[in-house]
C-alpha cells in the first residue's frame, strides 16, 4: 500500500507488592471504594512519602531479565497535571533519570524469524485513582483505592511494525513479568495494560509520522484491533489530504474504533521537576549481584536447554518455557515418564487443550505431574493406545483418579494379543467382501473402514499398529 506502520508501546506493569509505593496502604483488589487510600496517598498537608524498597528490587529484577542498564542513581520527579482522580495535582514518577534503560526483548514472528525490540526505559511511578462514570446518574464517582499503587512503566523504542508484532511483544512482556513473580498479570483487574503510540509514514521514509497515543488497552486482542483501526484511519486521512494530529485517543471495543480524547501533551507540558520529598535511589553493584543470583533460569535459556538436553524442537520448547509453573510441571513430568518428547507432546496438546477448555491454568490442574507420568508410562509399555490414554486422562481430570485404577475399573487395557486381533480381522473381512474387493482393486481409502469396524468391535482397545499390520497382511492379494 506504500505505507509503513511504526509502533511503540508503553506497558504499565503493576508490581505485586502488598503495600503501595510510598505508603503502607494496601494494594488488594476489590475493596470497597476509597477504603485503601491513606493520608500519604491523598497528599494531605504534613505527610511525607517513603519509598517501598521492594519496588526497587522488582524494577532491578526486570531490568536484569531485559539485559538493561541499571542506573546507579535515579530520581523521582513530579509530573504535574489536573485530573479529578489525581488528588495531589501531580503524579510521582521518574523522568530524566529512570532506574532501567537500554534493554531488549526478542519476539518470534509468525514466519519463525526472531526480532529484537529495544527497550528505551522502565521507570517507577505511582498509579492514579479511577473515575467511575456508570455508578451515579449524571455524575462521575472517584475511587482513590488505586492511588499510589506501584507501577513500572516499560517503554519500547518504535521498533514494532504491525499490530501483530505489538501483540506478540505485549504477550512476551506479560509472560516475563509473571515468570519473574513481579506482577500477577491480571489484565481484567488492570494489573497489566498498555498505551500504543501509532504512526504511519511513506515506505522508505526516514522521518517518523505524527503519532497518536491509544490509552489503556488491557487485552492482547484489543491491542491488535485498536492499532489496525488507527493505522487505517491515519492512512485514509493522509491520502485524502488531511493531517494526523498528535493526540490521545481511546479504543471503543463495542464500536471497534478509536476516538479522540484530548490533545497529546509533550513532556514540557507536565512541568516536571525533582520531587523534594524523596531521596535519590542509590543502587550498588552488590545489590545488583545479589538480585542477579536470585534470578530464575529465564524463559529463553530454558527453551534452549530443552532443545539441547531433551531434544525438543524449538516450536515445542518455547511454549513450555514461557510460564514458570508450566516449565516446572514439564520437567517433573519428563522425569516421571522418562520420555521428555512424549511429555512435551502431551502438555502442548491434550493438557493445553483441556486447560483452555476449562478456562484454567497449570497451577490448578487436578492431575499432578507424577500421575500424568504414570499414564504416559502406560502408553510406552503398550497397556494403552493414545486414544485410550485420552479417555483415561479425562476420567483422571474429573475424578482425581490414578491411571491404573481407571484402566482396571473401566476395562480400558489395550488388546495386544495377536490371536485375538486376528480373530477380529478375519470376522470383519468375512463380513465385508465388497469392501475387500474394492481395496484389492486399488481403492486404499477403504482401509479406514476396516480399522473403524474392528475398533468398534474391540471398543477402541485394539492395538492400532498391530491391527494395521494384520490387516495389510490379510488384505494382500491371494
């Protein structure tokens, strides 16, 4: 179309602390409105903010995972603007000296290529309150419970070229902060959300186009839809002789459109200045080394190890390594069943499908890794076929049973006896002379008919490989 899309994301990560960034007030979600905002959060006269040391540790942890520079000295500033849910009239944030700078995160594109996305900065700040527009007819309510909740805002460089890449980047960051345990990632509760800066330019042009910022997107699907709409809007505007205005827009998911919210401010509009009530954040090399030692094996390194140690293909290793609980479950399962590839196939296949269908996660899986490992061993030793194992797994899931008990109670043991299988084959072939003639005349699709008939008679318990071998032998021309 002759246009290029340029996207940068600002991802707001709510840090998983029990108290706020500058006060001892609780951060618990779902409390009654205005019951978790103390005098410090409201900025009442005579109070002073005190930095929560845990948020600094969490910021450094993410910075290390992003291979970023950790600033030895960083500062808080006051970002001044008026809005009803900002009780102090300013937000405490970091401006010129953020705690984390110059990192990177690699995403895997749909065609299998890797693309490195540069991280410009990640800075600490406090959240604002929440305006409630639908609780009171003709009026807006203000809930200040979120005021002072600790946020780490991660700002990418404008390295993203499509809505799909933006969603991949957002997913990868979401998985990482959950993996590190610094954010619960609950997007419905606002714990993880993003602003998307979107612009377009003529293909090959060096200068960036005028950007619009789409605020507060809390869904991977919506970030794609919002960006796609905005790109189309800007291209239509430019091709019809108009100009893109630098502004802040909101995405309306019901109408699948973005709409103007306000003119986009520049940094000088906020009149940033150092917060006089807060000391600089001093980070020593010893602190960084101590936190580095506490870092878990990161998803990328874990995926590489799975390929090298277990012989997994990258496409199988990557989904298993992105979630820490799933990775731990996989390693326990691989050890239990003795076959890492089979373990990977089941986790990426039957288990993933069931988790998705049930709307749950591996943390709440009712089948322990040891029990699933026992089931997979029954496939390896010939007790079960793959299809029978799926039946057993379903019962294990719903009844919290062990595999051997299910196999015996439901008589699901695979038929491996050659004489018994041969008798079934002979019976079905004798009853199907027309189909036998068709197969021997070259109509090979009829083979599936014989398999189906025998499986039906054996109640799905016939050994598939033995059955196929016997059938081919008996169906060979006399």
